[in-house]
C-alpha cells in the first residue's frame, strides 16, 4: 500500500512540474539529441529593434535535423519567411529550434529576447 502511495505522489509531482514549467515532462515529448546546433546571429540577445526586423540564424545539422522552427513569444511561426513584421512594442522572446523531416524537435535550440521600439 505504501508503494502505491509513492507512485501516486510521483505522478502528482510530474504533473505539478509540468504545469509550473509550461514544458512537457514525459519521455515521448523529449527532443531528439542528434548533435545539431542553432546559433541566432541577428538580432543579438537584448537588441532594440523596429517593429519589422529580419531574423538570421545558423543551423548545424546533426544526424536528424532537417530544418528549424521559429517561435515568437512561444507561438510557432508556421512558414516563417525570415522577417517579422508589425511586432508590437515591448519585449519579445524569439526561439529557434531544430526539427527533423517529420517536424519532431531536436535538442538544438536558442532563445533570445529583443525589445521592439
């Protein structure tokens, strides 16, 4: 009976950590570690930018990575053309993450913050 209690508490702990972090905790959601690297080259972390600006990054492909996914404030930018347009004033988070041909994320990622003037 005590073992069941510990298992139940572990499940509750995993759910709580997931809810607080905003990130999935389960193994099947874990990014693929394939040796890829992402480097955002422009803008730089902390840069002040206009409401329209170009994003440049380098993806060094590992064994799985085929392309990258771009996120603005944790929102996936499907079909991202390379330039953000009409971004509201204030601080914004940009994340670039590698993905394989099936769009499953690999561990290569970089996040920066910019301030739109």
